[in-house]
């Protein structure tokens, strides 16, 4: 296997780590979980199952939606999203250990930590989309919608993320009787990660492309 092809997979694995790390940082900010895990988190409370198990269930649903939207345009290799999504859900625990030292004591520190998580997640998503190996199922849905609507990924992501957040909030209130895992930080993340991805793509894509074969 050529060096550039190996580089593509190394960058891809690094992108998954960054996304899980960003999710862990958002949890430590304690202002609401990030959009990518808020729906599985709330559902795990409702179903009384582990977050990882619920993530796997959602992964299957997300992949099914992609198949319906793209039909023959859905690449068979994207079925590997099931494996990738499972690995991602498990890696969140590892990331939580890495950021265990983060304990913001005041609101300003919490918000700064939240913004850091958004940048880390956005950087990971930018690399994930750029390498075009296998998408995480939640991002795969965004890519599918982007192709169907013929819109850029960063423009579609805020709307999909916001829909995840609103769904999680509604389920939380209806089934739990209170708002769990969704706060102002979740909304902020849903709104700004997409635009941050776009900015990073504009300035960093040329450098990333030099590391692997397109």
C-alpha cells in the first residue's frame, strides 16, 4: 500500500479521535452534551441502556436513512459505518479519561471549554469529510442530505444538528419529565460547528490534500 494511501487512513483515524475528544470536552463543560451524542444520551436514559448500545442502534437507523436517500448512490463501503460508529462510541470513554483534569469552576470557564470542544469537533469533522473513507453515521446522514439537496456540507450540518438537539429535548421532556443533556451549550454547538468546519476547510484543505492521494 502506498504511503499516501496509508496517510489517508491515519488522518481518518485521527479525525475520529478528535471528534470523540471534542465530545468528551463538551461533557466536561457541563453546559449540555454536543449534538452528535445528545440524542443517544437522552435515549439511553429513557431506554435504560448504555450510551454505547443506543449509539449502535442509532447508527443502524442512520445508515438505513442514508440508503433510502441515496439509493444506488450509497457506497457499499459506507456499511462500515456500523463498525466505525461502535469504535467511536467506545473511544468516548477513553477521551473522558484524557480530559478528566478539566473541571471548569465558573460559567466563563465552562463556556470557554465548550468553544474549545466545538473547534476540536469541527477539526475532526473537517478531516473526516475530507479523507472520504467512512463517515460516522450522524455525519453520513448530513453528507447524504447535502448530496440530495446539492448543498455544501457546512451549510447543511447546522440544520441537522439542530434537529437532533430539538428531538432530544422533546423526548427528554415527554418521557423523563425534565430536560436532560440539552442546554444552551448544545444549541451553541449545533449552530457554530458547521460554520467552523467551513472556515477550516477554506484554510486547511489544501494542506490536508498534500498528505494523501485524492
